[in-house]
C-alpha cells in the first residue's frame, strides 16, 4: 500500500535489519528498541490492524513471531518474552500496518502502562 512505512520496508524501499522471513511475514529489528531484544513481525499483506485479519492469518502471524522468538533463544522457561499487538491509536499504535512486537532480554512489569 502506498504511503505505508512497513509496506515500504517489505518492498525493500526503506532499509531495515531483517532477522527472519516466512511465506507470509517479515521480522525486523525495531528502530527504537524498548528492550535488549525488540523486533517486529509484520504480515506481507497490508492490513491496518488485527481486526482486518482473518483468524488464519492472525494465527500464522503469532506463530511466526513465536518461532522467531524461539530461534533467538527467548525461552518461557527462563526469562520469557512478551508479544504486543497495539490495535488503534488509543492503544498506542503509531504505524497502521498490523505488527507484533516481540520483546525480551529483561523482566517486564504488569500491568503495562
Ligand atoms: P506501534 O506504536 O505499536 O505502532 O509500533 C510501531 C513501532 O515501529 C515502534 O516501536 C517504532 O519504534 C517502530 N518503527 C518506526 N519506524 C521504524 C523503522 N523505520 N524501522 C523499524 N521500526 C520502526
Ligand atoms: Zn502496509
């Protein structure tokens, strides 16, 4: 989609530190990391947020994010990791191409801010 930052990264028009690719998603490092490990997993097909995705596509996105976390050594039996899907501006979404944040490498508080 024109004027979408993450579509431009997927198309290779804007550089990013790519860490994984699947048939349906791309994982790259967050430019402003909030934890020692912080990357984003985005579906190749544009949607604004989770509510525009099919259950199958949303499930595949979570599965790809989980696999990437495991591949980077983030282990729930140890320090664990956190997946975040901000959906809507009021929930903190700033880039309107659905994405999963994968955060790890430190302890996290609950509830989040
Ligand atoms: P959200 O606030 O949930 O929409 O998350 C958007 C995320 O995209 C933020 O954590 C930003 O730091 C990140 N971000 C913005 N621009 C870029 C970029 N060019 N490359 C990688 N991550 C980015
Ligand atoms: Zn997009």
